[in-house]
């Protein structure tokens, strides 16, 4: 060992056993587990977001779980700043074990991040509607007028990227390229970094997802959703979009049967896991792969 600080990065889709692997490593090596999941940072929803249990947290030091009020929006840039604080508080001899399913967090941790302010969904929708009737050349011409650098970086008039660039310019008065060109550096440049993506068999993952949501429904998820709804939060907040919130809410409102709510939440989780796997496959293709933790 070189004497440099050590970081372990454990990524993977939901229900792949990431938290169990992180806990086992933390116990074996005296490490600190750091949350890298965008939903598990919020309070109120512990069971729904599958945060480590109180029993697991008692077995090893866990950080950045349930530390953000449900009533707020927590950006990737804010997460990086929180990680800086954890790094400063942990002795250099203690391994840092990052675990989660939010690929952007890992990407920012390694490569840095352009901390762009939150853009309102209403403005994004307005831009989407504006460009909908335009052809590719007209879209690029519009972007060229408002952000020439971003326009020059687009090979084609991709609607999603074009919408993002226009919305940022109109919301902040600054071009997207100005944020990107001032990107923060990654935080692990001086670390010895170990990486792994848990990539279980698809059928095995489906079975685990189905069992887990059934257990959540019976193990406190309903009470959490009741508590969340009692806060009367803005429906556009990230925590309100956690898988299970809408489905359990529909059951509470009598709109859906219990089994239907579980089925719909399970399907939504499958779809989310698929998107996660695609992201990790495309962005972390060089990371070592393994199956379910412990197998």
C-alpha cells in the first residue's frame, strides 16, 4: 500500500445487494459507508428508499443517510460538498466506502461536476413546447443565438440537450457552457480507488425486487408515505417521486387495491433498475463486474 487514502466505490441497480456488501467491507476493514443514492439522502422515507436499517447502521459508521429534509431539493453539487465534509471528519487511515445506485454521484466524485442551479420543471416544459414545432436546423439556429458554444458542441439537434441548454440560459442568464467550463474537480484524485458494479442476473434481480417491495409494504412503507403526505409538500420535489410514494398513495386513497399497488411499484422498480444497468454499462464499462453480493 502506498500510504494514500483508500476509497471503494460500489455501484449497481436497486436490490442488487450493494448495502450488504458495503456493510461487510466496513465491518471487515473498519471503513465508513457513505451514501451515494439520491433518494436515500432524504429523511422521512427510510423503508421506501431501502436505506440501511438501524441495526445495520449500528454495526458500522454510515454517513449521508436521511440527512436532508424531504421539503428540499438536494443537488449533485450539494452532495459533493457533503462528501467533502465527511472526508475532512474521517481519519486518513479509514477506508471510505461509497455505495449507491446514482451513477451521476459516482461520475461527479471521480470526474468532477458542473454545479448548475436547479431549473424549474415549468421552464423546461415551456422550452420543450417551444422547440417542438421546429426542425433540426431551426433548433440549432435558436441555440446558436442564445448559447453559441453549446450549439457548436452539438453534432445533431438532440432535443433533450438543446432543451437543457436553453433552459439554463433563460433561468440563470448564463450559458450552459460557462458552467461546464468551470466544472469542479473530482474528489478522489489522491486516493487509491477500487471500483465494482454489481450486475446480477436479470431474473434473480426481478425476484429480489418483487420480494423486497412486498416486505416494504408490510414493514413500515405505508406509515412513511402517510407521514410524507402529511407534510403537504410540493409534488415536484424529488422525494415525492420516490418509487412507492404514488403507488401506496393510490392505495391509501382507495384508487388501487393493495396487490395492484405492489405490482405497479414492482414494475416501476424493474424499469428503474433497467435504466440503472444501462447507465452503468455505458458509463462504467471498465469497472469490474460481479453478481449478487455474496454469490
